[in-house]
C-alpha cells in the first residue's frame, strides 16, 4: 500500500478554512451566550419554580441528555417545516446548539447555586441586604467560581459538536472542509488539517479561559 500525501491543494484553500473556523467560533459563541441565558432561567425555574415547571424543565433536560445531537438538529431542520416553521441551515444550527447547551447549562448552574452555603445567605439577610444584593455580593461570584471549569468545558464541547451542523450544510469549519475535499478528492489531507485546526482552537480557548480565571476568578489562598 502506498499513498502520497499532497497538502498543497489543501493549504491553497486556507481562506475557506479560515472562514470556516471563524464561523465555527461565531456560531459556538452565540449559542453559548443565548444558551446560558436559557440555562439561568431554567435553573431558577428548576430550583425556585412551582412543581409543574420544575418537572417540565427536568423532562426537557432528560430528553436532550439522552438523545443524539444529530437527531436533535434533524428534528429542528427537517421536522419544524412540517409545523410551518422553516429555518435556514445557520438558524437551525444555532437553535439546535442553544437547545442542547441550555439543557446541560441548567444542571451546571443549578449545581453552582446549590453549592453556596445557606449560612452565607442568612448572614447577608442579617446584615440587611436585599435579595438582589445578596445574589450579587454573596451568591454570584462564588457560584461562578464553582461552575467556571464546567462551563468552559461545556463551551469547548459545544465548539467541537458544532461540526455536526455540517450535516444540514450550516456554515462552519467541517462544512468548509467538505466543500474543499469534494473538489480535490484529498479527504485524508483535508480532514487531517481540519483536525489540527480544531485542536488548535481548543488549546487557544483553554488558554484564554485559564487566563480569565487567573485574572478575575482566583480564590483567595488560605493562610
């Protein structure tokens, strides 16, 4: 068996790969921001809402966590038109990612809220702080410190999972790779390069998140 690697045609398509990588980051970033808004509301409903709402949110979480993401995106892209809601590939991909990351985010944020010692909240009330002030000064920062590693892992996972969106021709890195290999038939080389790009993106994001944690979320050292 002999195979001659030829990366020249792949590297010649670097503008498409760069465009795809940029769209992957934008798609993932938007999905994470909107998904976290969904997660915060869902966590509040799960922990403080009425029983029927908590049960409904729990069912949503279980459905999303126990079904493949590919099926979820197919339901949104191919199923919703049957109900009269037709989305373009990019919008369907964003909605699917938001629905997916929202379910996981609810559990992460709920765990962060529940990790706060109730004694600290009671102390805030004793000092005369209002509920919003207690949330801001007592709950928010410790909760973020507790869940930050999980949130950053979820974002990296979301970015990698966005490659599945190429199945509906959404604009992102794997879709760009598919277009390139359909022209030059160098599938091995194309996907090796794309693997390296995903790896590089993950490493850069890990480094960025670690820097943010050191700068803003470092816990005071115990003496």
